[in-house]
């Protein structure tokens, strides 16, 4: 077979062997790598997007493992991380000319639909966990409607109605037809948008990049959410955790003034998981009914373990484990890390 991609030197399949994985994850037929328009796009834009990729990766290095984990845990390919890259360059407080905000660029109306709080003191679109969870829910809705992930990605950009009309006019949902530059079934922005996602994914996966590669020995690359009282300045929390205020503020861009809002009794903030022991040792909520024990140990969930069985193992109450780890129910994920509040006697036994 004549390979069109050879028109531009090294063929795409040799330059980006990751394309098979990338196309598979977005439900795209492998033959698309022979598409002349796509090959031309790669040739014209790869240097610029390689530079953009490196800048984005540097900007988002602290939040990417958690974002990837949230995607995979909820049944969305971790390659949708590249959709967020295209949307915001991994800037948690990015604002578009159309007033879309955050990592996933939610407009106010869509943010409201997916239960993201947007008010004068607090913009949950800038919160990495909340915004990513909302984006996952939106992507699932789109996938349920269209049945293919590349259609979901394009609908994320231009809307469900736009994609539905394009499919109806084209008489097919084939990618190469929908984003054909001559046929123009979709807006130019959306046609370029899908190509950018694919090329950035090919660049990233071609480098065998797994955003969680280096997290085993660097717990600071993982994040966790904890509850703090309304009105608490982040600088106080930073002091308790012995970390720079600037870093904590960067992880919590949703708090516009660096202060926890007062609309609700408590709010979740994001801290590095390596700081979680210090947090529970030094910070207590006003609710004195829930007083955490003075020592913390970590526990990795093994096959078959439950909250009840782990509670018995450490001689603690199951509710304490659920409270310390903010579990909404007793469902546990295999190999996930739990923080177990224990008394000094149990702690001393464990460390011996």
C-alpha cells in the first residue's frame, strides 16, 4: 500500500508509533493516520505543539497524576488529559475570551449544570478535583449520547447540537468526513481542536509518558482533599503543614482571596498527600465529636479488604477511617492509600 504520510518524509507510523494506542482510546480507525489533511496538520504544527506540550507538562506536573487517576477510576481514558491540555495548558485558573474558566474551561451555565459553585469568593471551576469530576460526568453524558469518544471530545468543544447536526448533514459519523476542511461539516475551531488533541496525545504517548511514572518514590506528586473550617486563611494551613503558602495557593486556585469561604461550615482544600499526616496531627475541625487520634499510619488496600476488616486490624472504629479519608461509602479501591488514625500504643507496635 502506498503510504501518503511518506510525502512529508518519515511516515507517521514510524515517527509516532503511539498512534495505534491513541486512535484506539478515542475510537478512531487506524487508517486515519493515512489521512492527508491530518498528515499536513502534523507537519505544520508539530514543532509548535511539542513546545506547548513541554510548557503545559511543566505547569501541571503536580496535578497530573491525580487528574489521570480520577479519569481512569471513573472509566474515561487517561488520554483525555490531552483534552484538558488543549483547553487550558493545565493552568487551573485559565480564562478564555468567552469567560470559560479552569482546567476544563467550563462556562458558567455548564458549571451550574454540573454542580460547580461559582460565586464572588469561590470558583470551583478552578478546583482541580471538582472540575475534573464535572468534566468526567460531562464526557460520560456525551459518550452515552454519541457512542464514540472522538465525537464526545468534539461535542465538548462545540456542543451536542453542533455535532448532531454535522452527523445528520454528512450522513455519517466518520471522523475523516466530519473534520474534512473542504466539506466543513464542523466549525474550523473544532476540526483543529480534534487534530490538536490527537497530535499532543501522540507526542506524549510516543515519549512513553505515563503521568504517574514517578509517583511511587515521590509522594508529593500525589494530592488529597481535606476539610477545613469556613473562613480559614490558607497561610495558616500552610504554616501548620510547614509548606510554602504560594504552593498551597497554587493547589487551591478556586479560593480567590486565599481564604476559605464562609457560606458553608466546612470546605475541601487540596494538599500534597505527603502532608496528610501533619494535617491530621495539627488541625482539628470545630466538631469535637470527631476528634482524630494523635497518630496516623498509612495502609494500602489489599484484595478482599473492607473498611470493617481494616478497622479490626488496627483496633479502630470504621467511621474514623471513613472520616479521615472522606469516604462517602465503604467501597474501597484496590491498592489505594488510606490514612488510619490510631492511638500511641498501636502506633508503637507498628513501627517496631
